[in-house]
C-alpha cells in the first residue's frame, strides 16, 4: 500500500506535465490570433486599394489588373503634362511664337522647344534658289540662329545623295553645307524626282528624331514664306494634338502609263479615279504626334506617285484634324497668304 509520500510525488508530477501542455495551447492560440489578424488586415488593405482605384477610375467594383493600374498612373502623368502645357501656351502668347519646354524639378533653366521645323526640299543644281531663300526669308549665320532662338522656327534645306555617290554634285552640296550649316543631308536617300515621296517620309522621321518641335513643315525651294504669319497661324493650333494643315485639294488619278502624272496604284482609288483630300505639296504642316507616327512606322508606310498624296494617305486612318487653310495656297497670291510661289 503506497504511503502519503508517494501520493504527493504523483500529484507533483501530474502538475508539471500539465504546465508545458498549457503553455503550448496558449502559444498556439496567440499564434492563430496573430495570423488571423494579419490576414484580416491584408484583406482590408486590398479592399481599400480596390475601392480607391474604383473611385479614381469610375469603373465600379471590378477586378483591378496591372494594366489598369498602369493606365491610371499614365493618366496622372498626362494630367501633369497638360497643366504644364497650358502654362507654356499662356507664356508663348505673351513672349512670341516659341513655347517653353517643360522642365524637371532639378533643372535650373528651361530649354526652348521649337515651334516648327521647316524642311525646304531642294535638289542638285538649285543653288540660286537656295541663295534667294536665304536672302528673302530664311537668313544665314546669326540671322538664322536668331530666328531659331527668338521665334522658335528652325529652317533647313533637305537633300539626298547623288546616284553616283561622291561625285561633283555631292561634293558641291557638302561644301555649301559647311559654309552655311543649314542642310539636312539624307545620306541613305538617292536624290531623284520619282523618290520624292520617300524623301518626304525620311525628312519627317529625321525631324522628329532630331528636334522636339511642336510642328514640322515641308516646303518647296521655289516658295516664299512669310515667317511671322506662319508663326502666328501655327500658334493658334497648339491646342490640337494631331493636326494636318495645308491647302487641301483632291485631283484626278491618271492610269495611263505615258502620262506625266501617272499613278501606278490608280486602281486603289476607286472607279471615279479621284485622290482623297490632301494638302498641296508646296507647303503643309503636321503636328509632333504625326511626325513621330511617321518616324515609328517609316518602314511600313506606303508611298504613291506624288509626295503630297503619300503624306495625306498616312493620316487617312488616324484620328487627325484636317485644317484646310487658304493661307497655305501658295499659288493663289491671296490677301494674308503665308506663302507665294516664285
């Protein structure tokens, strides 16, 4: 028969065995509460974020994807840029034609963004035309620089290379370019009348890559341009993100191979054989977004027999504002005209 001492030892051992079990139970309980609390907190955070995104986008209670989030961020950035552009436009109206380019917070001084880059299309053997333009409205040296800095208007002659690379024609242009520093020489383009549509595409692509301008203009080297009138007209269109300005026309499509204006793709223009509406090639202007579109898609944009038709075709399927501006009709000699054929 066990004695009193034995009973006491058994009771003590039983108490000791219950303590670790109780501690383990308490630890498990606290751990469960902690995990449940974190899960609830995370779920509440997710609900809050979704509600905030729904409130901002107005999409209602829908699943928010990564793409949706990126779109929201992009919209915020565009809103900031729009506010900056509105301030620049107000400043431009007071200071002249050139709009001030928005700057980062850590920049000390702002850089002027050109209002327009003008490409004057010229050919070999046209030195007299180029000199006449320099004397009449383009200027040289300090005068050319002043037009860029004060009015935000950049003007350059645009020419390709000779089919006989390095011949006297190429050398003559190289010398003239070094003397005046007012050329865009398209090294990968062969200068020829039938290649004019491709030359147009290359100029806009080059212009968009080199200059961060509001507009880009194409003009022939036998056209006089009123720079002040051009600047004033373009300043009125700064609020249009995708604009195509010119003397709009449409003409007959000629299907006879021996005709001067023969169009090899005549059958694409329907039974009436009439071109779609497009700006006359003497002078027309496109906004930055369209120039960048040409630059990005230069390898797949189709060209037709004429440069002005080709340019018009690139914008047919886009959300572009076509502006039929009579002041751009260089052959009409109308009152207030921006240009005149000479």
